[in-house]
């Protein structure tokens, strides 16, 4: 497994040297976290949103990209009005900066579309257009959180490959464990991503979350060269649904609830994760283009 880690790291370094300028020591680097899960219904968007709002409340400049391009819901979860979205960017009508909407604590949100089939089936050229759009982003960002769609589409895989940290959300259901494994299998075997951070969501007890992690690691250790780390257990909390009905995040609506406490702990932990000196990942533009903007 160590050999594979070294091979993948060497390949990414080689790609960076050909495609991107070397980062200077004084750069303020951007933390990029992709939140995914394979299966729908595991609470992935709720994790993404509460993580982003908590970090923003701590004074960080946080951008949340709703990367569920065809079934966007981040804006709906907060009751925000959207005039333009990623579909307009891809059509050339505006830039990413033009579609930013502001959420709690000045959180920057890049909204996608809902019910637009064309956004679900983007061509390779459209993928490239979205990549180029990030090269023109002017907003100053400390943390970029990417909330992916369910499943293992090419866009989900691309955004997972873009991140420094891949956060896989699972719940205690056989299909959730199976789909999370399938996602990690593709990313590790086909794309050289071997490290995953696991969030056990909607668990009844801490032990249930730890047992769920053990189930997942038993499968991955047997069949994959992958390193898994349990970084958070979010308890089942009825206040989550109440907050969603109020179109608020639970960390604001019910700050003392068990889930809120766990989300804040996860956010604090995530901010301590180291950022590589050199940008890694398939889509290094997320980091390096925003860095070059800061230096202007």
C-alpha cells in the first residue's frame, strides 16, 4: 500500500510541474474538502452545509459549491433566492462571481440547478468549461467545500479527485456501506486516491458509529489499498428535521443539540487538517488559481 501511495504522489507531482506554476512559500493556501457518499439519503448535503456554516461563523472565508448539478438543494435548505446558477455560467451568460449568493455568516454559495437534465449529462467540453470558470474566480476563499451528487458519475469522481480531503458520509444501512465502498474502490483503483475521511451520520450512539466504521474498514482492508479515518460521528437528532423545515442549519437553529455539538467538533477538527505545500488532485485549479488571485 505504501508503494502505491508513493507512486500516486509522484504522478501528481509530475502533473503539477507540467501544468501549474510552483507555489511560493508566502502563499495563503486554500483548504478544499469534497463531501460525498455514494448513496443518496445519507445526509451528505446537511453535513456539507453545517460544516460550511460552522467554519464561516468562526471567521473563515468559506465557499460552498453545490455540485449536485441537476438536483441542487443547498439554496432551498436555506430559503435563499437564486437568480443565476452554474447553468448560466456554462452558457457563458455570467461568471462564477456573478452567481455567488450569501448565506449565514457571509457564507459564499455557488448554486447549481434543479430539474435540468442537461446539467446531469455534461460533456467533456462542458467539464472543461466549468474548470476554466474557476480560473476567473475573484472571490477570496479560505475553505472550499464541495457537496457532490449521489452516485459515482464522472463529475462526482472529478470533484473527489480535486480535493485535499475526501469526506465520505455513511449511515448504518447495508446499501450505504456498499455504495461508499464502491465509490472508494473506483477512486483508489482508477484514480490513485487512497486516503478517505469517514463521517458516520445519524447514529444512535458513539459505539454505533464506531461499529459502522469497523464494518467499512473490514471490507476495504480485505479488497482495497486504502486508508480510512473516522473523523466524526453525528448522532441522530430530531432537531435536524425541524431545522430543515425552518430552512435553517441545526447549528444555528438548535445550537445546543447533540448534532450541533458534533458538527462543531467536526468543523474544528477539519480546520486542523494539514494543507499540502504543493496542490494535489486532478483539478488543481481549485487551489492554485485562487492562490494566484490573492497575490495580485
